[in-house]
C-alpha cells in the first residue's frame, strides 16, 4: 500500500510539473505572438484590443509558473495555491472584458452597454468584489470561497465573450469559426463549473483543453481581422473600374453597376434602385464626355426656386454610397471610418472652393457605358 501511495504522489507531482511548464511555455509564446500581431497592425490603427487579450493569456502563463513552484514543494499549501490561481483567473477575466470595447463587431443588444463610459465600472466593481475577499483568504491562509468567486466572474466574462465572438466571426462570414467559438466557450464554462468539484487531475485536463482552445480562437480572431483588413481595403481611384448593366426581365428591370479593383472577383455586381442607378450613370456619362464637368448640389434652404440643380440633396449621394457598401461588404459589415469615408473619397471629388459641386474621381478610361 505504501508503494502504491508513493507512486501515486510521484505521478501527481510529475503531472502538475509537466502541466505547469506546458502552460507557461505555451501561454507565454501566445502572449508574444499576439503582441507581435498588434505591433505590426493594431498599433497603426490605435487598436488596443489585442493587447488586453495578450495580457489575459499572460495571466495563464504566470499561473503555469505558480504551478511549477508549488509542484516542487513537498508540502503543498493547497489553500495558497488555489488563492494564486483564483487571483490570476480574475485578472484573466478582467483583461478579456477590457478587450471587448475594441471589437469591431458587437451584438446590437450589448453594443450600447459595452461602448458606454460606464463599462469600466460594470466590469471593475465585480472584479474588486471578487478580488478583495480572495486576497483576504489568500493572506489568512484559511479555506473559504476562493474558487467560487473567480468562477462566478469567469461565467460573466464567458457570457459576454461568447456573444461577441459569434458576432465577430458571423459578420465576417466565417460561420464555422463562429460555431467553433461557441463550442470553445461551452467547454470553458463546463471547466469552470467542474472547478467546484475539487478534482485536481481531471480539472488539470479540462484546464489544458479549454486554454488551448481559447488561445486558438484568439489567433483565429486575429487572423480574421487581418483577412478583413486585406479584403475590405478600398482601392485607389485609378484602380477602380465602373460599368453598368441593365437586365430586363418579364415583370421588372434590374439595374446593376459593376465595380472592379476590389479583392475577390474581377467585378462586383451591385443592384441599385432606379434613382441611384441613374444618378451614378449621370456622373459616369459626364466624366466620359467632359472630365472637367461638375454636378451641382442644391443648397439647404435655397431661396431660389427658378434655378435647376443637378442633384436635389447630398443625401442622394449618401444613400447611393450606402447601397454600394452593402453590395460590396454586406449589410452592417462596414463602418464609416474604414469603408464609407474611403469609398466616398475614392469615387467622388468635391470642389475645393466649397461650391457644393461634385464629380466622379474615377479616370474616364476605367468607365464603361456600353452595357446600358
């Protein structure tokens, strides 16, 4: 019996030592890799979301070192070990929650909450309420509710994270990754609930599984962001081609424009309303006939009722741009700063004299009118 007991202790020691070194090496490498992606891309855009995600992974790496230190101790103080685990788990959850406002796509019900100025208070107060009792138990070294507090905060974090990950991947049309992210969050929730059972070996296995899955999801998220940046870049004016196509069917007429120069197919076919189609066609026709010709927009509250204007309201151009962006990237998958303003600048040129005059910026040789 004594031999079996010693073997069991030796096996447990080796398990925790191996797990500690694995967790430290893997998570520290992931921390450096996520920071590297941010350094090359996110830093230029002043986007710190990946920094917070990298710090959350770093907490797991430090937790791995804690496992190694305590595994080397023959008389392990389990309360102290659980205390350090809980503190690092709380910081891990906090950093994930702090990363959420930087996500480009947020669920509509949660967007006002996550982007509000009270978000720091919303995530910070539960963090403090969980951290202070945990530190108290850690300092006093007595059994208590150490694990339960970080579990509850982790459940809150995973609920928000799961919804935001689904929105991020689905908006980028990566549905398989969206389902995988939900599966990963479900496994992590199961591991957090299993934490309450106190089964050390099985909990170590669960921990290794869900941490690996979450790290891979974080990298998939980063790569989807890079993919979106590469695909959704608005080309320069001289790289864009513009064509027109009218399909007359039995009961209706479908008017579409063909935009070239964007990532993917040679030409993106976008259906417009009759008014939007005619307005863009007028821009293109005048550009082909007389490159220097401008179209004039009616001023707001214009007192003159006898002068004819080419465009009744600037909102006509705005609605046309919205339709083009919906056709290029999908409805709701574009933003003002990254898509609307660059596309407007690429397609149209405003008079420098602020005369409310506008013309197409695309070179005449890139415009084709013969399909109409």
